[in-house]
C-alpha cells in the first residue's frame, strides 16, 4: 500500500497484502470484499490500486471525524470527493468504492452530529 506508481499522470498506491496490517478496518474490509466479489481484481493488477488523491481524501475525512472537527469543515470533503470523481471518471474499482465509502462515512457523521 505504500508503493507509489505513476498511472497516466496520477500517482497510485498499490494495496499489497503485506500492508494490510497497516490499514484501518474499513479499508481492509473494502479491499477484501472487492477481491471476493470481483475476481478480475485478483488477476488484473491495476484493479488493486488506489490513487493517492482518493486515499488522502479518505484519511483526511477519517482524521477530521476522529478529531471532532466542525461539521462545516468536514462537509468540504464532500466537495473534494466530487472533484476527485470528475478527475478519475474512468477509474478502477477500488477508487470508486473508496470514494463512495468516504462520502457515506462523512454523511453518516454529519447526520449523527445534527441529531445531537
């Protein structure tokens, strides 16, 4: 996961099995489910890449939520996810899924905060 590769001008992070212990639970589950559901990911190497942009957005959102940043600041991540989706419109499985997971986590955090 810590090895960067340039792919059409976009830096990617490879999700090697050796780095699974360094990932958080949600990322490990997402990677595992992807490999189970989409057998193509087991053999087609680029399908197990995550762009640095996508991974950075996920980590930024998770850190902000754990540090209890104000909701207005965390909602900025939703705008960045839209930009990332446009930038990676023909992207691979893990990027799309991780962006969806990040968006869902942020929306869940916002809805919980509004209930309090």
